[in-house]
C-alpha cells in the first residue's frame, strides 16, 4: 500500500519533505549507516558541538539541490526553441535523479569521513587510492537496486546505474542530464552549499555563513559562448552571494578544517584505522591495513567486499579505542595526548620563509619524530570549463555570459593557501620548543 509524504526537521533548512520512495531509500541499511559516520571526524575535540553526521548532511544536500533545480526548471520550460529540448518527462526524471543522487552521494564514506581515506585500497585502473565516491557508486549499484530499480513508485524507470553514471560522469550522460550535474559537483554545488552552513552551525562559529536564499534566487540558465552548451550560471545581482560562498569556504578551511589540533587528530584516526584493518584483514586486499575494495573479479565478490565495508562505523572504531585495542594512535586519542604543532609558516609563505622552514626548522625536529603537514587548497578554479558564468542580460537564456573571475575583484585576489606545519609527539613538545629557540 502506498504511503504518504513525510516531513522531517533538519537544522539549517528546517522542514524537508520526503516521498514514500525516498523514505524507503533512507530506511535502507546503506543509508542508515550514515547515522554512525561523523561529518567532521574528531573536530569535536576542538569544537565540542561538531558531532553531526553524514546522515543529516545528506538530507540537507538533497534539500538544497531541489531548491536549485526548482529555481532553474521554469527557465528551461519557458525558453521556446531551446536545444537540447527538455521535455516534461525529461525534467521529471532529472529531478528524481538529482534528488536521489544528492541523497546518496556520501554513502561511501568510511568511518570518520575524510580522515580515513588514506587507508583506502589502490584502484588498479587509476593507480591511485580509491575515493569515497567509488564506494558510493558501488554501494548504489550493487546493494540498492531493490529500493531503486525495483521500487513500485519508480514509474519513470530510474535505475541505480543511471544514478551512478550521474555521480561519476563516465561520458555517457545525455545532455538533458549532464546539464544538472553541477548541482552535485561544481563550484557552487548543493554539497558545498550545505556543508558550509551546517558545519559552521554545529561548530558554533560564523565563518561558514553566506546568503543561500539569494544564491538560489539568482541562479540562471546560460549558454557558453564558445561551446554553446547550456550551463548553470548566476545573475549579476548574485555575484555577492557567490563571493560570500567562496569566502565562507576559505574561512572555514582556515579556522575549522585546517585547525592544527583537528589535523593532528586526523592523523591519529588514520593510524587507528590502519591498525584495526591490519588486525582484521592482514594483507587480504593487497596492501596491509586497508579497507575491502569496492569492486571484485565477480559481482558476488564486490557485494561481499561492500558488505564487509558497511560494518565499519565510528562506534566500532570508538569501541576499539575504549578497549585499548586500537594501537598506539588509539592510546593517544583516548588520553588526548595528540601530536603537537611546534612550528608553522604563514598561510601564504614566501620563498625565504619556506627555505627557513625546510632548511633550518625541520632538520632540528626530525630526530624528535617531527613530520610535516601542509595545506594546498585553492578556493576557486579559474579554468574556462569551471569558472562560474555571470549572465549579462536580464531575459531568456543568456548567450554571452562572462566568467565570474572577470567580474569579481575579490575572486581575482584569491590565493592558494600553502601553509606548512611541523608536528612532534606529545612527549617531545617542550624539547622541540627549546631546539627552535634562537
């Protein structure tokens, strides 16, 4: 028997409406696991309120993506002889795919989110470590078909494979779907739009605040002047809202995401996970101390690997830490004797400053177990394909938008943060400080 829509209250966006189909997707074990994966790892050691989960964030991303979609849809419906054509069915199906993709984009996160990605196995096709996006796609494809392809409410025949293709963009997306992909992964996507506000709220800081309502209200459909492809852009009146989003990301990185204590705990979490995985699996999956890969020689093997991966949650790791079975890094987390920052450069170090860091300070600290942590974070991509487009006309589909970097002096002034830090073990902190004195 068909159910009815439900409304849940989520911090930041208030009420979020869920269809019966979406409720069943949320009730699936793959999605429910996100209740037990912290959004910001051990950031709570610095900001005690930062205990929110990927579950809450995913609901928020779906809500923001829907807001953005509904702002842009009427512009496609009333655009006359638009190419490519967006039929009513195209738009209805695209909205379902956008909502489900936004909801499920993070289901592949390991315990403590990004802090655990260093112990993911190597992807043999790329020669690089798997990312959480690889696990998300594999979990959707191999474990959620029953609640997507086979759901009785799926009248538009949306498939799990289509959602995976939308998330990964393997080059086969039709233009009617490709247009919407920047809502999930782009410079002003729903993911970023949600996590900045949400992380700021829970951390108890104001750095991540920006005008999301103005941002959404000024979204425009534009046409790239070189490729003639339709794109998602912004009205001139929305420039300040986009600048606010970009500045919020910069400030949150400096004050929260790259906080020196938080980064130390990230390293300890990686050490704990490597220890537990080595105990559990040895070198069963290639390198010692890695998660099961999101693939296999056969579908059955892939499903077995994913079932094993789903067992890993924050509470499981915390239990090992509390039981003193999480190795030396677990002891440091439990005792709060995390590694200490003893030297750092400015956020934008000059060449002489970097020379002093590597040639004078670091050699004095290496014998004490000193190691380097570095930031390499660019706040805005200036290449032609990624630069946000600004509409120059007030009506219809703008055929000649200009890059935001040409209109915003603030964006042009952005610099990449390249700060370097040296950490030493807790017991060596005072000795390190003495060694650095002139």
